[in-house]
């Protein structure tokens, strides 16, 4: 099979590329390196086994002619390219909306032209500021006002979901929507606000671990290889077409407890420093206090049951960052 991975030089995209290459598929990557990096895929480019299997294009998904060619060549499109990360969205609000809305529309338009199946990477952010758990695919979405720019990420990804579902309903395009919850593992950068790489890097340097808000907000974390496995299975499952799925872990932990765990796991002398949201992200920021996925739907569809617990995830990330 020939797989097009948009955002394939990113954190999740590079692991996905590796998994497809390992199972013998040809992988075409398009990435503009805005948050991704060639370092993420260098080991794949240098691997003799993949010499005739991996094709990398450094360009934007907004480039019509290149996307036309790549979508025409490939059998399946895994659409991961996006403006990602709270800090990045706040720093580049207009570019982020363009990438997430016009970019996804371009991908869908071309997949429709060639009738290629497409998996859309969405996000748990689309749920907005719920307090209950677990979050189910059919739950309402609750956002803050448009003056709070952090919601533009959620709203743009939600619009991607609507557009994908509209192509499915009106043209029968085979689409699957994967709402990823916090995904972590080696190669994730802390530069755009991702909490685990940021905490681990601070702990390894014996610097204070900066916890935003009061630190009582909770998250779950899923190991990137478990997510990649689920994405590949979803792409193969006929009964996943036209559906939305949560992909995430169910082990809930507060940011204070997470910081504490990372200090212990790295044997660091770091202390915890509480930083108000406004100081960290400016006045446009609002956080979600809880984000736990219901995973019954994906479990029933492909038997998804994330295997890697938080201690093991931290072990992998710490080893990588060291
Ligand atoms: N990591 C998570 O916890 C998480 C959670 C929810 C959803 N997601 C989704 O998963 C996908 C991958 O995220 P990630 O964590 O690997 O982040 P990432 O930033 O590492 O990956 C995104 C990739 O897209 C590329 N990109 C951005 N704009 C582009 C453009 N216009 N043209 C071509 N390439 C472009 C970036 O350079 C990067 O390599 C995203 O769609 C994201 O919204 C990730």
C-alpha cells in the first residue's frame, strides 16, 4: 500500500511513518517543518531497508499541485498536518486557522477527487470546557468567547470534522475521524506547550517545574505507539467509515501529581513552581479542568485498549530526553 502522511515529520506522524514502513508499505510524507523536524525522520531516511519506500516532500499541504500529485499516487491519506499546541496557536493565530481549515479542506477535496480513504486527526480540544468524565463522542461542545483565542484551535478542528462528515454524507467519501487525547512519547517537543516533555526537560536540568494554574487540572496520557496502532487499525476497519472515535488513555492524573512523579522518576532536585495562567499564556487563555476519554466506541470497533501505563511512558520519554 502507498500511504500519504501529512505532517509526517511531526511527532505522531514520524512514528506512524515508521510503523507503516516496518510493515512494508510505501510512505509519502508532506511536511512544511513548521513544528516538525527532519530530525524526527532522519533515522528512517538513513535506514537502507526503507531506501525505496520513503518519499519526503518539504512543502505545505496548501500547495495544490503537490497535494494533487501525492493524493493521486497514494491509496490512503493520514491527515495529521496541523497547527498544534496551545502556545503555537496563541503565537500564530491567523496561520493556525488557515492551516487547519483551508489545509484540511484541500486534503478532503483531493481525496474526494481520487476517491481515497482519509483519516483525519482531530483532538480532545473539540469538547471544550467540560467538567465531567468520561467524554463521549456524542457529547456537546462548550467553548469560551472568540476573544479567547485558545478556542480557535478547538473550533478549527471541529470545522474539520464537520467538513469531513459533509464529504462523507454528500459524496460518500470514506473518512474516519480520530479525536486524539494527550499523546506522548519520544520526539515530542515541549516547545509549544506540551506538558510532559516540558516537565521532563526542566527536571533533568534541576530547574523548577512550572505548573500552570493551581495544578489541580487533570489529564490522561496515551503512548504514541498505542495511538499509531489505533490509527492504522482504524484506517483498515470498514465499519469505522463516517464515524468519530476518541483515542486516549484512561489513567487520570493532576498536573501537580504529574510534576511530582517526574521529579521522582528523574531523581531531580527540582521544586514545583505555580504560575498563574495569565502570566504563562496571557489574558486570552482558559484551561479545561478535566479531559478523560470514553473509549468504548473504539474498543468495540477495533479492540483498542492502550497497553502502556504512565510510568512506562515516562521511562521512555526520560530515556529519550537524556
Ligand atoms: N500530540 C497530541 O497530544 C495531540 C493531541 C490531539 C490531537 N493531535 C493531532 O495530531 C496531529 C499531529 O500532532 P503532533 O502532536 O504530531 O504535532 P506536530 O506539531 O509534531 O505535528 C504536526 C506536523 O504538521 C506539520 N505541518 C503544520 N502545518 C503544515 C502545513 N501547512 N503543511 C505541511 N505540514 C504542516 C508540522 O511541521 C508538524 O510536523 C495534529 O493534527 C494534532 O492536532 C495531537
